[in-house]
C-alpha cells in the first residue's frame, strides 16, 4: 500500500480519498450526530452516521456511483449488470439511470415484489433467476459474458470498496474524537473501505464488525474456518454466506473483533432507532446498535460511532417489531380470563380495565372450545399499560373483582 502505514491491500487510503472527490453533489454528505437517548440505553457515548438518508436509503449509493464513474465510454454504452436482492440493486439501477448507462439486475426468484418494482422503477431490466443470491450470481456472470456487460459486484470490487469507505472520512471529520466505530458486515465491502480510511487517519481508533449470528461468514473467514450459515434473519442485508476475497485480509488486519448478534437484539435495535431516534433502520442498518445492546460492558463510557447503513425495511415487518418490543417492555400485555357466559360480563370487565387505567386494544371472545365450561367463555384481551408494575396492578384488580386472570406470553 502506497501510504506505508498499512500493509498492502487491494484498496489504499488514496483510493478512498480519490473516491471522495467524485461524489459531492450526487451523494448526500450524511450527518454524524450525537444520540443521547441511545447513549442512555447502552451506557456508551453514541454517535450515529445516518446513511439511511441517501436517495436509495442506504450506503450502497457510494460504491455504485464510484464504480460506474470508472467505466470507459464503451463500457457505459454496453451497460452493466449486478446481482442483488435489495439495496445494491437499487443503488446501481438509480445511478446507472442518472448516467445513461443501461443496467441489468439479477435478483433471486423469491425477491419481494416491492423490491423488484423499486429496481424497475429506476429503469433497470430485472432478471429473476435462482433460489439464492449465489445462483443469481451465476446467471449474472453468464449474461455479462454473453452481452459484454460490466459486472458491478456488491462488495468484492476495489472501486466499490473505496466508494463505501468515503463515509468513514465524513464520520471522522465530524467526530474526530471517536474511540471506536461499529460497522455491520455482510460481504465486507463497507467495513473494508471504512477500516482503510479510519486506520490511516486515526491509527488508535478501534473498529468492530457486526454479523447476524445466523450468517457468521466473515468471522469464520478471518479464522480460516468453514462458515455455517442459514436461517431467517431480519438483517437480510448482511445475510451473506461468502464474504469478499478482497475484504477478508483487510478485516483480518484492521478490525479488532466481530460481534455476533441474535434476532432479539436486532429487533430491539430497530425499535430503538424508531422509538428513540425517530429514524428508520432496516435489520442490517440496526446491527451496530444491536452489538452495543449485546455487549454493553465492552462499550460503556466509550465514544462510539454507529453506521446506520440502511433504512429499507418492510412496513409490515416494522409494525410487527414495534408491537413485539412493546410487549417485551410490558407496555402491551395479553390476558386470558375464563368467564361466565352471561349478559354484562364483557362490559363489566371492560369497565374494570378502564378503571385500572388499561387501554383495550383487542378482544377475542370464544365459547365453543372444548376446554371451556359449557356455561362459560374464554376472553382474551390485549391491553396497553404503562409498565410492568402497572401490568401487575391491572391483573390484581381483575382478581380482586372476582375475575381470575392469566398472562399469555407473546
């Protein structure tokens, strides 16, 4: 590496610096802002880099643009191809349309319709092929060779890596006193580019990666082990089975550790970003905060930078996450009562709940189940309460009024 301060990698600090000159006026210089509510939640001094504010709502805009600007006139005329099920697809399609470059995106056959529509909305030709992204890649390579299209890899490309690293230059310029930065890892392009930039400018800074516990591919790669990956994850943007070959040595040399986070931590982090910061984070975008929630002692009192790398989350999934998190916080509880099946019982219980300060959200009244007395009914009620103490007060009040009640786990 020409700077001499780091070993030789496929990407240099100068590559990242030169990439940063290409993006002003097109890529938003997203803010890095203090997050006092997240600091109170985690015990760290938290600063957030809001990459969810980019046009396509993710950091992928950076690498896609830098790669496309590197094409020759003939390559631009022929066009580009990429494989992606989400953010990379939209970033390549958007910037290719801006630059007048024909774009083909190969997506797995089961890609949600909304993602296909969004990508086509940017003018790209979408080809649905394969059950997995790996199978989509095979199709992309075949089409690339047959039609002489330039393959824009989502992470294993030096120019893409350099483009992603530009966000670290902005982050450190805004907050030069950061002690450490926590960055999600899928294929490794973002953390590789950022690590190159951060370690050049501030060698003392500590860099942590975050992976979904279901997809620990980079963790395994830096150890030289075979990764065991699979299963459903909210962080589908980092659900990668094989990290970039260009990225592995950079991560191995410059990243202190990779933290694995489970689905509950990712859910909590998504909810915290929306509830506390009033901003949208997809599962991958929330992974850095999930790491702080998973290992708070590791970051306590430190000035920590989080990269909220994307905000493309399905609205129905987000709604479910928010309700589930309210249940975990004992702000929404589900109760079951076996009641006499006679007029006025439902109203009496509603009055009792209201007097206790509980807000009824949902009621299910069933008479025909075999485990219910012939002259009885099961009443399931979902109510909103203030906290766990209030939940106990509500249940105690029902018991005192002669209505035995049990809590149903969500």
